[in-house]
C-alpha cells in the first residue's frame, strides 16, 4: 500500500486528516506494539472528530431527532505502531445511502508516513425515539459535502 495520498478521484473524495494521537504505553501489548483492538478506538475517535469538524455533533443529531449506530466495522493491519509514535487518523465518506453512511478510515505514522491500518465503519441512521431506521438528513449530507468537496455519489 502506498504511503502518500495518491487518491484516485474515481475512488471517491480524498482522505481528510481529522485526528492525531501519540501512542500511549497503555495502548501497547507485550511485544511493545499497539494492541490491534486500539485501532478500533482510534477509528471511533476519528469519526467523532470528523463530526466536530463538519460542525454536526452528536448533540446536534439528538436535537434533530436522530442518531447513528455502528452496523459494521472492519480493519486491515498493515504495520505496527510503537509507544511514542505520532499517528494521523484520516477519514472520508465513501458511501452514503438513504439511511447509512460508510467511512473509509486509515491511520499513518508521521515519522515515515507508513499506513498502519485501514478499513471501514458503517453507521445506520435511526430515529432518536423509536430506534427505527430513518433517512440521513439533508443537512448532514450537505455538511459532509462541504467538508470533503462533494459526496461519493456525486458523479
């Protein structure tokens, strides 16, 4: 996998760096590398930061009567990070359906720009009161499009 952002426009919008973290000792395993499960935490932090950066917080979702639930999360491990490494977590909305949003995620080490992990996380929009699936609001779609220069469905 490449170490620079040579995103092919046909693959969707460019990845956006949204969250940076320094690996803490508590995130490493006995071998001294980041425990694989921590990458899901990093992925979740990146999604939360993405929402802050598009100015569409969880509180705004609740105020608007909807919320999101994770339906699927996947990660591919490419290389190991160690205590003290600085990581840049990147996201892009790869797909947005009627009631779901799928993010592509990847994390790079700043020292050598190596991709350490990549994957996806899919959220489903649900009504805040009933828990039933609901359409993703237009305001949320517009916030995503403004942040990443369009939606993946924009040809």
